[in-house]
C-alpha cells in the first residue's frame, strides 16, 4: 500500500536506546515517498533529550526532502520538554492522530489513508 502519509507510533521510553529505530523508520518513510509524516507519541511514556534530538534531526531531514513532520498525542512530560526547549514553536503539534488526519483530508487533494508503523 502506497500513501504519501505515514504515521509512526513509537512506544515506551524514547531515549538514546530507542532513537536509532525511530530515525530509521522516518528515513524509510521519506525514501518510500511519504511527504507527510506524523509521529504519534500516544504510547510514549517518557522522552529525554536524545529522543527530542532524534525528532529535530528527523524534522530537518524531512523538510530537506520537501516533506512535513508533525507530532501528536504528547503527554504532560513531553509537553514540558517541548516547551522548555521551545520546540513547541518548531513542530506542528496535534492533539491526536485524528485531528492530523482531519486536516490532511481538508488540505490534501489526493488524500489517501496513511500507512502505520509501530516502533
């Protein structure tokens, strides 16, 4: 199934032990033609600076490829991390996956249902 929308769903603790897999998944999505990537953090229980750094690196790579990377479903700890580092001004943050998809349906003329990947 091909779609220009990819939803990546990491889970658990997003720290230096997990960031390689997240970056790999995002890189593969871009290589396979995804132009809209959503990192759904609903199942992430904790994120440290390594996790945030991986998201920033991914954001730069996706933008360089002409795409857009967004995040959704951030918990209170992750929200505080984003606010303290001003990343809440850098990333497009959606309340949940459905809010992201609703916007895509309104703005993407060739909208296709997304492809999901669990990390």
